[in-house]
């Protein structure tokens, strides 16, 4: 995946910088707060930042944590990935936990303990639709190798078409991997976790949301005036723009990623996460296999949805619930969103948009923006 991103890096950056990236729509304001823009790659996805920071906090000399506030934000989420969240980077806390599966209970950092406990809560509330213990299933599908929607659509198709070697996972292997999964078998207590043998954890469904929470902490520490930052399909808004107009976050049209279904107008701190079948997928014999797995079957969820967008104050919750609601489908997803008091917007396979009452206050169709 990294090599693919590298290959298309120039193209991706070009398209984004020149406005083909519809997610961040906030305008340029004139103000005393300096504006820092950055487009880069971290956590296997594209990170787009627009930060307004006050003097003199915005710039530090090289060597002192380095660069401007956007550079530091990027460094922070790369560190989060390398030290804590990545399943694939040897030496990250998650990789070490997985490597020790079947052994003695493993000690947890405070951060990982909080992440795992929060994940368990969402698993229970969603009846297992969200389940980080399906790491073996995710690995069998080889999701990390699939092209992501952060590429221009034709590049994504090209990369997928160049994967003739891709083999669907063997059904028996999937069944076996699924049998070793199950959040109920994971014991998180006394700052330690016991992972049964053959189980593997995957935090792909919450990594970007956790990154938003980390960025939020940093913006607060550095007393930034305002920011809109997208990490893949998850967006953080914070503070205000110099012209005081709302942040505008586009919701991609799953049927045509070149356009938005609508825009959320947000004031202050919010997290917006979208899970969609177009984000990461492969096509085999004309059938699309996407990256959101139903832990009940081990196969991509077929819940009648193309995407779910969650609006919450918290990055973790917005990311976890967008995945959970996608698996659950519209009706049960609505219920789950209500339990966590977040706003949700569902796009059905036929393009119908259904949203919570509260979401209406923020949403406007593209022609009204
Ligand atoms: P997202 O795009 O946030 O919906 O997350 C999808 C990613 O989370 C996948 O690439 C997998 O790594 C992982 N994943 C897929 N299905 C699930 C699930 N039902 N519960 C937890 N994690 C999942
Ligand atoms: Mg998610």
C-alpha cells in the first residue's frame, strides 16, 4: 500500500492542492492568525491540514520538536501509528501484543488500556458488529494492499486492475480465523490484556479517529486558533476561522466520488467520520469486495448501505460508530447512534439519504451551500 501511495504521491498531492479533493471546503480568511496548510501521507492515508495559529506559538526552530504546527501535528500522528496503533510496524505496542497472543497477560500502556476498553464498550453496544479481534480475518483479506479512495478514482481503478494476482481468501481459512475471534474472549483488566492464541487485534476501524483525538489535544496545548484536519475519511474541526464563518466538511457521494452529497457546516470542535464501501476495495470477477467486514460472516458487510457518516465530539467514537453502523445497517445503526448520542447520516445502496434529526441542523445539499 505504501509503495502504491508513493507511486501516486505526486498525482494525489497535485489533485488535492488544486481543488479536486472535495472534503475540506473551508475558505481562506484574511486574519492576523497565520495559516498553515499541509498535504501529506501518514497512517497509510492522506492527511490534509489547515491550521490557524497565533504568534509566537506556531513556529519553533528546527530541532526543537521541529517545523511549524502542521509539521508537528503530522509527526504526532506518525508517532502514534509507529509506537501504538500499527499492526504491521514491528515494535508498536499493538504488534507486540499480537505477537504475545496465547502467552501470559501482557501489560498495557494507559493509552492502549483506554483504547481497548472503549473498543469493548462499542463491541458490546453493537452486539459484536464492531469487533477489533477480527485481525486474522482482516489479514486474510489483505485489506492493507487494496487501493484507497484517497487516490483519484481512475488511479484507484488502475491500481486495483493491476492486481490480477489477488486471490479471494479461502472459505475454510476464513471460518478458522473467525472462530479464533470474538471480543468476549478478550480480557482487559488491571492494566493488562490476555489475548487468546490465534487471535489478532486490528485497530484499523478506530486509528484515524484516535489520531483526531491526539491532534485535538495538541491544538489545545498549542492554543491554536482554529483548524480543519482530515485523516483519510475522518475530519476534525477546531476553534474558528479568522472570518468566523463555519467549517464546511463535504460528505462524498459514494456513487460519484468527484462530488459531494452535501456539506456539514460546523462551528468549533467536531469529529466527522465516514465508513463507505468505496473507500477501500478490490473487484474480482466483477464483484466488489470492500473493507468493512461483518464479524458474523467474515465477509464484507452487506447491510444495504453504501456509507455512514457520524458526527461526534470525539474522534474515537465517530470512527468506531461509523464502522459499527455500516455493519448494522440503517435501522439498527440509527438505534446505536442514539445510544451514544451522536448524529448519523446513512446512504443506502439506491442513493437514499437518511439522517438523524440532529444532523439536519448541520447538513445542506450541495446546491444550497
Ligand atoms: P473504517 O474505514 O473506519 O470503517 O474501518 C475499516 C477498517 O477496520 C478495515 O480496514 C479493517 O482494518 C477494520 N475492520 C473491518 N471491519 C471491522 C469490524 N466489523 N469491526 C472492527 N474493525 C473492522
Ligand atoms: Mg471507523
